[in-house]
């Protein structure tokens, strides 16, 4: 069956299920906090019914959270956005790529007009062949209606006049006639790009420079629930068992064979009114006046002249930032709703764990080595926020991931479901593994012996692994990201998949994050697959809060069209980076001026940076960095075995190479233009690398990749496995091969499963070979 046929079949099954459920109003409706908004996690609300699923806001990390906590995005068809910002939209492209593979035929975006243009911007790297994306008409007069609820759109208007529509566009671009792509701001803060690039890439953008703005609140009212069917009344009126019982229960009147008309209201209990919930974001103080003066909201407040308790909301979800919530005007507006209304706050002032699995795996790995696998800080401690609890006028609740508000049946807030991290339990489970303690004692002896030789070696450079998974994020592995820490003040980020910012925040905590973010002087993007750069914008935007110095961005020049479209249509980002295309850094044929080269050397504390094209998709690159200390570090990006990379990395101190597939899957690896573990190791040997670090594992190896059969092979003595949140100096790399035996015990269950799958796969190959002889 072809991929196209498979998608058609999945979509057909989906349509059949939906058509069956549309006859009835859903019996269960729950609002669930998917992302609590704490630093490092998205702010998102998942609405689940027994018919369908809805999502309000979709920041980076949304699909990773949904995957870990078993919230099914495969039934998603509508996504609602309060504002058109990367904070709210950053998880959408990656999620769309994932759900189209599950048979979702289409999604509809609700939000400020033009929000669907985000997919025009990302279409170069987010190819949606089997998913149709449409945009709802969210005019104030429009109402969305389906079998579950009706939704009113309430636009909020910014109360100031800005000149931001004229401070970007073509005024920020100065054209020259060179083929020179080292983009810098000159003294007038204007950017140089080539005439050729402008003609080919920006002409389509220039035809529509309208900035997508606005803010929309959503008033959602569930349809009344049909009363319970009274079977005694049905018998009294002569209704016999059969399909007509379902019609009566669904609220339809029926005609019996003798011509008698039976009304649904005659045999059913009274219907139950549908509760109301409101979702809103007041993104700044400039929107507050529009919110509090809007007459639509007064219909739902208890101060309304015509009081209608059926219109009183059961819950209001506030994505509003804390500084606005603290405004007296905003609080007075909240107090106009009845005291029965629960106010759920989803913003960065919350204090909550979001991801559980990454803490659990770190607790286990910390036993292997306490500094290479450090314990992650507790959740960000925020004290500067409005207290949770119930006062005389407001019932305020600070959202925690998995908290729920049950609307049908109407049971209100449920705080029993939230993430709790228990390090002791995680450690106890490890200590109970057969042979673990004995192997741990042996490992510590070997580490102590080797550490004596490493004791006087420098702490830097260090490598922080932020993501080791390929394609999509999972609960154990984020997508590609590595932070090369040259010294405490200077770092280079090598690829930044979705959620990279969150990984940094969780690793360094509130106290250390700002310093590390400021230390990032350059970001390198190996190629334009989504899992390697969808975290870029959030890094750029958060870094702007720390320093106004633009970061050097090394990336394929083709990235510029995506960044420019986003800049023109959504948020201003051009001032946050200086683009130097990877094509201009090709070894022995660099096309950057001496002044730029000198600035790179001083700023990044490097002697050289060189690239080569590698065997993956079009415009894929490997990179070599020679530091001022003389250390040479090579990063493959995604690639099949590549001789150009071997030449680039000759005699390097560290090769970081992708190892997407296990041995025995060479055919699959070649089809997807990736490397197997042994192929990656061989590349390291061919270039005479002192050490090879393997990363970018298929998510089928969610906990540990399948190593070559003999992990004591001398060929593995200078090969290590990368794990998320591993923090290792170059001088500590020789310790990593010592971990293989204990890792096999730590992940014995996964190792056994992988071995069994490999045996079955080999048996299948042998059976096919025998049948063709």
C-alpha cells in the first residue's frame, strides 16, 4: 500500500467515526492544562470531548507534552490562537507534520485574520502533502458551531497607535550588487543582501506586506445535553425497541407505524443547559481598555441588568501575562463575574513541573555519573504572582500541567492530576535491578582510576546535549540541539530543534539561564529540516530580553526567506541575527570578508570555521570549528557516510556524528539519507578522530540505541552515546565508553526488546533470501 493510499484509508476511518458521534451532544467535556506556561514549557489548553479535541494555543513543546501525557492530538481538528505570536504558534508546524501522518485530513485555524499564513512561511520545510489547513472567519459577527458547542469570537483592539508597520519592510534593506551573503547591520542599522537574492526570494513577499495583528477572545458555550430517555414512558406510548429509541434520545420526534407522533420531549427528561467557558489573552496593558469596555462580556457578568445565570461562565482561562493580571482595571473586570466562576491562570508566573520522563531518566543517569548527568533544578520558583486560592470575590487557580476543569458532568476544578517528581522512587527502582549495584561499584573504580589522568585537564570546552532524537520530539529525547560551551562567557548552539529553549531553561534553572543565553554568540543550523531549527525563533526572542547584540546565524541561505516572511507578517526579528550562509563557509572557497572573519574569531574565540556539503537533503552541511585553544570539533548534521566530511574533520578532537539507525538497517538508512551506528563509527576512524560522539537517534530507540553486539570491542573505546541533558567536557569524553555495561543493565528491558526485533528482522531477511534461491 502506498503512503497516499494509507493516508486515504486512515482519513476514511476517521470520517466514519466522526459521523457516528455527530448525532449526540458529547457526554463528557474537560478542559485540561497541557502547558502551564512556566518558563521552558508552552501555555496551552486541551479541550477533550468524547466527540473531538480542540487546542487553544500551541507553543513549542506542545506535541511533546501531549505525547508524554497521552493526550490524543490525532483527533484534533481545530486550533484556536489568542494572538499571532511565536509563543503561541511555535509548536504548530511540527505538530501539523506529526498529525498528518496519523490520518488527520484537515485542521482549521481560528485567530486573527491571516494566521494561516504561518504555513506559507514554513512550507519550504513543513511539507503538508496530506493535510489541508484552512482558516476560520473570526469576525465578531461570526459564530462557530459544531456538535459540541458554539464559539463567539471577541476581537480585542490595541489602544495605542504604533509606527511599527513602517519600521521594517523595504526600509530596512539596503541593496548592493554583490553575491555576498554575510549580513551585518551597518551604522544605519540597515541590512545588506544581494540583488539576486532579493529578486528571487522576496518578490512574492513584497506583494503582501500586511502585518498580521490582533487578539481574539473566545466565548464557548456547550450545547444542552439531551435529557435521559425514560423507558417507562416509551413503553406507555407504544414505542418498541429499535433505532427510533436512538432518535428520540437525540432529541428527534418520531412517527410510529400507526401514524402516532412521539415527541422527544414526551419521553425524555428535561435537557441540561450547556455550561460556558471563556478563553482569553490580554497581551499587554494596551488591550485592557478594549477588554473591560466590550459590551459582549457584560452579557456574561453578574452585574448585567438582565441577569441570566445560564450565561454565567463556569470557568475563564487567562493566558494573560502577570503584569496585566495585576492591574487594578483587569482585576475589577474579573470581579464582575459571579463568585462561582473559576479563573484559571496559564502564564509564566506559574510554578509547575511539565515533563516527568526527562526528570526520571536524569535521576537514573545521575547514578552513573553525577556531573556528566546532573540533577535538573526544581521547577522554576515564582513568588511574584497573585496568590492562588479563594477570596471573597475571585476563585483564582494557578495552572499546573494536567490540572482539569470538568464541564460535563459539571464538577469544576480537578487538581488531583498533576506532575509530581519523586527522585527517591526513581532511584529505588534502579537499585532493585539485578546486577546494578555490583556494576556501579565496578564503574566507580574504573572512573576513579581514569579520572586521576584527567584531573589536571581544563574544564572547557564543554558540550551540553539538548536534543538527541530525530524527526519528532519524544518524552525521552528532544529534537536536535547541542550547546558548545567554549568558556563560561562564549557558546555556540549547534542546531536548535523545537523546544531547545525549554531544555536550556530546565537545565540551568532560573538563576543560571540568563547568563548562558547571553553567552550564545552564534547559532549554527545544519539544514532546513524542521527538527533542526524550529527552536530558532524562541531562542532569538528570549535572547533579546538579555542582550541587544545580534547573534551570528550560520545557516543555509535558503533560511532567509522563511525568516523574512515571518518578520514581515508576524513579529520583528531581523534585528536579532546576522546571517552568514553556510554556503559562504565552504572549506577552501570561503566568501566572507576579512573584517567579518576577524570579528568571528574575536567574538567566538575560534581560529576557523569551515563547512562542507554532506549527503542528506539539498543544502545540508557539516561544520568544523577550530577553537583558539587548538581543539577541533566537527559536527555532521544529518548525513549518510560522506567523504567530504572525512576530509573536513581530519585529525579532529571530537566528531559529533548522527547515528539514526542501528546496524542491520543500512537499506532504511540509505533511503532516508542517514547513517547507521557502525557507519558513523567508521567515519570517525577514517578521519582519525580522537573521539566520536553518537547522536540523532531514531525515536524507536527512545531510551538507548542498539549498540554493536560486542560493546567491549576496542573499536568502541573512543565512542560515546549522547543523552539529553548530558554535560561533558572534552577532557571527560574518555569516561563515556566505560558506561556501556551499566547502561545495558539500566535499560535492560529496552535492550532486550531491540535485540528481539533485530533477530526477527534477520530471520525475515533470511527467509526472503532462501525463497528466492
